[in-house]
C-alpha cells in the first residue's frame, strides 16, 4: 500500500484542464488580423529644461500683472530716473560746449531744453515698455488709425479742452501762485519752445499716457477706469499743483476721445493745439499767469461768463460725442 502511494504521481486535475484549454484555445493574433501584439512600454522621457519667463505655469495671476498701483508708482520712478539721468547727460554736454561758468544758462537754452525733454521722455517710454514686458502686461499699445482724424471732432475737442480750463479756474486759484513762477520762462525760447510744446510733447506724452498706460489698464479693467488712471498719471508727472489739476481734467477728455476713436491722431492734434494756445498766451502776457478771473474784475460779469462757459462746455462735449458717433457709424473700427 505504501509502495503504491509513493509510485503514484501527484496529478492536479486543474492543471490538466488548464493545459487542455491552452492547447485548444485559438490564437487570436492569427485569427484576428486587427489584434496587434502589445508593444514594450516606452522609457519615460526626460523633460527639457523649463524657462520660467516663457512657461505659462510660472505666470503670475492676471490680477497681479501689469498694471497694478505698484506699477504706476514704478512708472513715476522710471520717469524720475530718466529725468535725472538726462539732466546729468545734458549738463556734461553743456559743460563741454559752453564751459562751466555759464552752465545753468547753457542748460536752460532752447536747444538744451529740447534735447533734455526728448531724451527724458524717450527713455521713459522705452523704460516703461521694457518694464511692462517684464511684468507680462497684455494688450496692444499706441494704436494709430486715420479714422479718428476728423476735423469736426478735433475742433470740438479743442474747444472742450479750452473751456475746461476756464471752468476749473476756481479750483486752480486755491493753490499759491508761487508754484507757477517755476514755469514763467518756459515759453521764452522761440522756435525751440514751439518744437518742444507743439510737436514733441503732444506725440510723446500721448504715446505714453494714452497709447501705453491707458491701453494696459483697459486690458484688465473697464474703459472708464483706464481713462481715469491714465489721466491721473498724466496729471501727476506735471508736478506743479495747478498743472496737475489741469492736466488731469484734459486727460479725461483726451482719454475718452482715444477710447471712442481707437486712434492717437485726434488726441495728439488736440494736445498740440492746446499747447500752441498756451504758448501764444505766454508770449502775449510775457510769461505772466493770465486767467479769465484776472481779466474780469466785476464779480457779476465773471459769474455770467463762467455760466456761459459751463454751458458751452456741455454743448462742446455733446458735439464731441456726436462727431464720434458719426465716425463710428461711417467706418468700422480698425
């Protein structure tokens, strides 16, 4: 009995059945042409080095991109650095060309004033564009379109800007006149002043404040907020309190026209006309500060003139709106 148990092989009936099934099972790869043998797993690919500046995973949230209020302060800082740096360069040029004895007079001459302004604003524009790029600012910049070059719009826009200066006079009178003495001699360089005030300033300032800053703010916020912020920045860089208030008010008008026309051309021309008028007044008054209030001593008459000016401002604002509506109805936006 024990010998029979030792000689009897240990057979697992399940393994025999499994062998039978494997032997008789059809070959799926032979009978089914669509079935493909499994490929060996590919080795994991090595990820290339990532540049944080170009990888969207490293982008800052939209709310933290240019422009924030901190960025607006940075823009002012860029402007101040450009102004100081330009002053140093111009001082060196003036010292080389005219000597150090009359350095102040040479630096305040017409050619040097134009050179100083052009360099400072040019460096500011380039610096802001570079800073905007580093801060991942979005949206287009300084858009030009001939559709906004409309004579009636420019005329009424210019009238509106002039009347705004009259209407805000009571606010400007709250500030001491001592601040205005800083610019009494600004218009005394003849053709050089015309070049700076009527040509360079309108182009460069509109490119910076409407073309870059307004468009950047509008890429994140409403057009209304963009207009206000750009006008505020436009006022701040004038520094003198009376000019800050005046430039802010004018900036609101120019910002509105730019947003509605999508073009820098009309605001550049209106800006140039306003500066030309200011230059003529400065030449006529020999640099003195001339206001409507200083020309009209009678309070009653001044009140009448002020009321008429306010009504005319509203009317000119309506004509600006109407002119823009006709432009937009006649040609699609670029």
